[in-house]
């Protein structure tokens, strides 16, 4: 009886080792694949090189509004709130930096 039990346990251990190896192999494959494909923010239109064609501000057609509010010395958070949070404060900051507005 104990001989039979030892044999079953040894076969089970063998199967578990095989399954563990398979799972680890898949995990490594998935991790490698993830590293090969960097995250791309799809909310922006992209140039074939990967850079943004337009900023979020320009894409939503809010350029004049944002420029006007920046000229009135509004903070980025205030501008974002004025626009109903359509554009994040960091997107407004990037836009302002790109267009040489003083922070």
C-alpha cells in the first residue's frame, strides 16, 4: 500500500513540476511580449513615428480658449476646471510649455 502511495506521490510531483515549468514559461513570454510593446496612449492622434500630431488641447479645438485663459494668468488647474475637466492640468502645462507661456 505504501509503495503504491509513494508511486502516486512521485507521479503527482512530476506533473506539478511540469505544470509549474509551463506556467513560468508562459509568464516569461507574456512579460517579454509586454516589454516589446510599450504603452501607447490612444487618446492622441499619433504620427507614424509615435509622437503626437496634436496636443489634447489642439485636438479638442480649445486652443484660443486656453491661450486666452493663460494670458489672464489662470493656473493650470483653474483652466482645467473652466473647460469642464476635458483636458488635464498636465496637458495644459505641456501645451503652455510648447507655446512658450511663462508658468
